[in-house]
């Protein structure tokens, strides 16, 4: 998911950047690799995702997962229905927009 920052973000807090962004789900979901998150900007790394990304309709939510513990990990979203069941592989979520908040770091 390519994220688009909300106006006024990223906001610097010391050497970290707080962000609030949104992006659309994948055209074909994968519960194996998830939906990789990408922040705009050159060499910007996600440090953490603060809340559960939720689409405004309340139909789906996402669980964020880091590739490993440590700096410069990659992050992906795994999608679930509002009832809590995993979205099946191949589900089209491209019409659902998700709000993502977190902290990031530059190089």
C-alpha cells in the first residue's frame, strides 16, 4: 500500500516523524506476504504503526506486522473482516481506503 500523507504530516517530534496517512487496499489480498507499506519520501523507514488501520465504513481492519525486530524493518498489513475472520486470498480491497498512523525515521 502506497501511503499518502494527510495535510500537515509528517510532523517532527525530536528526530522522529509522526505521520497520519491513508491508502487503498490491494486488488488481490495475500495472507502469506500481506500488503507491504510504503511511505512517500526518499529512504524513509517505518518505526512503528500506532493503531489498527481501519477503513471508514467499518467493514475491514488490518493488522500491521514488521519483517523483524530492529531498525529499517519493512512493514505489511494483513486484512480481516469486522467480525475478526481473515480475508481470503485474492479478495479485492482496492475500493476500501485505510487510515494508518505511526512513527518513521529518515536515513
